[in-house]
């Protein structure tokens, strides 16, 4: 895994509090055995009407084409545990989310696939929305070493749990290799603990 | 200082602290289904890894299965492909699979408990946010993403940050017509859909203690709708009585030892909580949602709220919800017509839900123009309901009696809303487009309220429709 230290790019503003994972990826797009095509499904029912015609949505707005950062409001990613949601965001070309708060499972899923989700204060978030809605061409820089977001001439503090920040900086946000190091201890616990339907070994 | 059940279970499963400060947590039971597992098996293959402990993973198929014609191949080739992938993956890795012909297929959160796979003190994960359901047994159970499903298949562990614990006591008693579903909708309305972020919820108090396991599961199920990834109840005699004799529950001497161990898991009386909330059972009304998230709810005999009554920061969100739901501020909820009544899902499709509804539905008919579906939670539930004559009561009342699955809760199978149809639904999520139509509307309610509304043709108070004034109403 490559370390993630800086994310630079333009941002797309996605308004709405408590945006749930059914809106990020409607359930019918989960009928797949891969994640490959999910970029197309991102916010599908918000972007297209029932006949498939594009609706007025920032992701359909050419001024935001190629954005790498998504601005979102409080409670983003609530609902289902579907990793399809952060996968769709990532596969649509985004590297980071900037919001006020994230649902827990969504945040964990995003982190584990290297999609950075930082929070900022509500005031700073309001400033950022206004900025990119007024000037979509603005280049933002998220710097995880300094924990700052550069927007125009402003440096805005961003927040991430320290463990997650370190995991990004050191390129170990996918924990599988680390988990595999302790298999001796895991085997011992499997032996010590009952499994359903197996004779128990209650201590 | 005593400990909470959460702390005890956590400590018993901690393999070690990871360099990033999280804990490597051992998982006793891993449940998988067809939607969130195929990519995990592919990732495993890509890295040349095997399933480390196949005796700790169990599979079923629930999200995509048709509930009417189950002849294979299914009409939907994508659904068939997902089922085939699960068959292949479980066979290749020797994972038990409760397939359609097993007699034990059903919604993953219904079959785990009814087969006795779910046990107190277990850590339980599944690639599904409603895994919190299993917390009703005093288990620490939570939903995970697909990359974590891979981690569990490969190592039987996950990397987790320890949560804070909020104790939610519901004391007193419930009034007639008020059910476990109303309790959890009320909790979510009170604490908010983001209120549980960072917390495990411990449900306690007289009302919770009086509940059956099915009712406790209904409450724990919707913890995630309140933002809490985990919700649990302390195990007690009700828990043990439910589990005794279940196919995967401990037997003989093992049973005695297990019960002794389970008893000791309950939170100590002097345990420290990060937060405590007390609610009164008598103050909980039959509750329905009017908006597009599960916290936007009101008493069933109330009115659609006015956005002006909300704090300014929430007003736009409320206006947007009412626009989507096509409801007017001040409109009586009982004036809202329903097109579809859906009784099912991992929240409310267990035998006791169906029994309760059947008791009141007997001799009544679904109103003209309402499409009513009942989708039992599992094949075992369906079989028992047939045996007890419950299925016939539903059929006679004009409900379609279907085969088990997630069905119209999220409409990954052919059961879905059309256009802007409005469904009164015993499921857990009323998000925009949730039930399969991008403009479809969902009103969450208890099974009793769903049945009452199906009969009335509009959102209806079960106390009125079923004459539930008495003391012995909804037990």
C-alpha cells in the first residue's frame, strides 16, 4: 500500500445531511460479484431521472468534472455496511471526503480502502461549500502531515483519529498483513473458545 | 469498579493491541450472505489465502432470492449468478451453507438465533449492518465491510476501535398496542440518527427485561439506525430458555457450563457507563415515520410536523423529506393513504411477530387497492406459521404469503414499489428509494400498525382498528 500524505484537486459539493448508503449506491447496483463497475452507480438516482436523463446534480455539472475531493455534510454514509458505497466514490475518481461527521461503518470501510475521510468544523465546512460553489476551479490541498486543508489563502484544520492518520502516512491502512502476523495466538483462542455446534471448552 | 458486558466480551476476545492503537479482536461467529461476500472471496484468492477457520463461518442466501417463484435459474440472471457464486465459494472452502433446499434458509439475522448459532458472549460479525440484532443475546455483534469480511475469512479477526457504552433504560411498562418496534423507533427519535456514533448501546430496564427474545432482537436490530454499530441486552433466563435445545446450542454438560459462564457475562451492577439515558415505557406511543430517515417519526395518531418547528439547521432537511414523501405540514397521519403493506425483514418477521398480527387480523380483510405482502423471516418460521394456521389467517385476510428473504425491505429481488407508491412497512429503513423505486415512499411501523393500516387503507392506529383498549393487548 502506498502511503497517503497529500491529496490535491478540485472539490465537488454534495449538499444534504444524513446522506445514506442507499442514496450513494442504490441497492439494485449491489447485484454484482465485483466492485468494478460501481463508479457508474454513484448517486445514480440523484443524478438521473427514471428515464435515464441527467438531473441537475453537481456530479453532472461539467465544472466539477475531474474533482478528486467530495464535500459532504453531517452524518454522511449512514445506513448499510455496504462497502460498495466507498468503493463507488473511489472508483468514480475521488480520493478524499471532507465533511462534518461520518457514519461509523462507512468511515471504517473508506479508511480500509484508502479513501480519506476527514472532518472540519461546521464553520469551515460552510466556508468550503460557499467557496467551491462560487469558484469550482479552486484547487484544494489536504495535507495529512500538517493536518491542514489549503483552500485559497486559508489553512483549515482537518481532523482524523490519530491511528487512522498514521495508518495513511505509513501506508498500512489495510490491516490484513498485520492481522496475519498473530495467527499462532488466534489459533490458540480458536482452541480455547467454543464454536457453535462444536463441543465446548468452557474454562 | 465493575465491568459492562461489552468490556468483558471485548477483553475475552482481544488477541493483542495493534501498532495503530486498535485491537485485534477474535470473532466467534461469522455469518455471510450473497451480497457482501463474493468480492471478499476474490480478494482472498488474489492473495493466495485460505479460510482459516471454516467451522466459524456460516452462509445463507437472503437478499436477492425471489419470494414467489423460486424455480432456478431465477428470471434475474444477476441474482442467479450471486447465488451460484456463494454455492461455489462455500463448497470450495467447506463453509456450511443454508441453501434454498436446506429447510433452514432465511434472513441471516433470523436464522443465526433460531439455529442457536448466536450465543451470549460471542463476538459476531457479518457484512451487514443489521448484525447488531444478535446483540439481543448478550453478544457483541456488528456489521463489517467486504474488506473486513476478507480479514475474517483469512484470520478470524478484525481490527477494531473500542466503543463507548451508553446504557438506555426503558422502565415502567408498555401500553396496549405498543410493541418493541415502537420502543426502538422512539429511542431513535429521542437520541437521533447520529446519537449513537461512537457508542455501543446497552438496553436495560423493566420493559426490556419483560421482552421475549424476538422482541429484544427487534430493538437491537435497529441500533444502527440510531448510529450505534452495536446494541445488546444482558443475557438472562429468557435468553437461556430460548437457546436451550436449538441445533447449534451447547448440549448436555456443555449446556450447564455454558449457562454458568453466560450468567457471569452480564454487566456488573457497579459498572461504569460513558452515558446513561432513561425512558418511560408508558410515554412510548405506537410510532410511524413521516420522513426519509428512521429518526423522522411521530405518534401514529399525530400529525405531519411543520418544518418551522425545527431548529434552523434541520429545516431544509425536513422540507426536503416532506417534499419527497408528498406530505403536508399539519396533515393528520391517519389521512395518508397506503398502496402497499409489507410485513417482513430482519426487524419484524419472526414467528411471534406473525402470531401477534394473526391474532388481530383474523376475520378482517385488507382494504381494496392495498397490495399486502407477508414475508416470513426464515423457512423454519414459515413452516411453523403454516403448522399453526397463521399462514392461512394471512391468506384469508388478503395478504400474499411469500417465501423467506429480505424482499421489499431493500428490493434487491423482484418485490418492489412502483413509481411513488407509499408502503407501510415493518422494515428498518425509510431512505429515499429504499424499497426499489427511486420515488417510492416508505413509512416504518410495527407489524401491528402495518396490519391495521392494510385493513384501513390508510396509516392507522392499531388500538383503534383492533379495539386494543384492554390491559392484555400487545404482549
